[in-house]
């Protein structure tokens, strides 16, 4: 069993770091609603008053020091099969987050996945090829285009609206980015404006690298794809701003 106060602290900071920017983070919702899935129980649920929508009042969870935990059966399965929790963790990562940020999340929750899990996600090679071709094999932000013989190295096709969130695998939802800019984009350190300028977050900062790799592109228009019809779709950019981008735009 784990006390809600502890869940609130840990889950709250994970949501702030990896979740979309919100005015408040409602950690009581998963803590409470997991009961409906039959995998989680809150023995003292009866002391908690509920909102009209059937959710727990956060203040009650705090005041009464309510704890929750896996049901006996689920706890037993997790205990009997030591790899089960890891498979679930990998499954959740695959279903909800782009591979470029899996490592950061695993580090934050202090889970080490077996090596077999790394790079297990199949890359969509058609999408990759189409997007790289659209941007002529160059990072749309910095122009990085190192090749080994004729093969581009460390160049990726980022989904603007994550595939895991239903973003399509079309050029208008893609951006050719070097691995560094892909990581910064997927973590929300920068996004794009409607005019396709790089917009850096006021939450991003640093000394070495920050100026050279991020701030110097702030307000600059990204490299355009070779066809107008490949240009990023405003709806996907809006999704990225709302769901991935952290903080506010820095001043131009
Ligand atoms: Zn780049």
C-alpha cells in the first residue's frame, strides 16, 4: 500500500515533467479511478467524499492519509513473475510516448529495462524516408546533415503530433531533425509557431550548448520542405504546443 501523499508528490512531479502543461495536476484521479479497473483497491475509500462525477476529493485523501495498492491477485502476479512489471512498463511507454524520450522517463522513475527492450520499437521506415526526403536530409532547425558514405547519421523524422496520440505518418505531421533537436522537440524545450518559427520555452535554460543549439534559433523560421504541400499542418503544431511544449514562449 502506498499513501496518497506520496503518490501526489511523485506522480505530480512526473506529470509536470513529462505531461502536458496544465494549471493543476490532478493526481487523485488515477489514484482513485484505478479502482474501476479492478487492479487497485483503497480499503478506506468509504471515508472519502466524492465529487458529483464520482471522483475523490483530493483534500479528503490528504486529511485522512488514505492509502491504495494493487489487489491481492495483481500483487501476487507481479511477485510471481518478476519480468511482468517490466513488460507492463515497456508496453505503457510504447503506447504513449515517442521512443526518443523513453530513456528520460525510465530514469525519472528509476526503472531499468532489460537490454532487449531498448530499440525494440520498430521504426516506421517509410515515414522516416518520406520526411527526410521532404527536408532534403537536413535537420529543419540547424541544417545538420552528416553522412557516412551516402547514409545520413543521427537524423530522425519526428512526429509533430505523436503517433501514440493518433498523429498520422504523413509529411505534414513530420519534421526532419537531428537527434539533439528531436529530443529537445519531443521533450517540449521548443515548439513551432504558426509561421513555422522555432519557439524556445521559458522553462529551458543552460549554459554550454543552450545558446548554440537552442537560443540562436529562437524566432528563426525552420528550413522549409522541398514542397509547399509537405509543410507542417497547423493543427498538429497546435497539438504539440498544447500537449508537449513546456512553459511559455520566450520573448522574441
Ligand atoms: Zn538540429
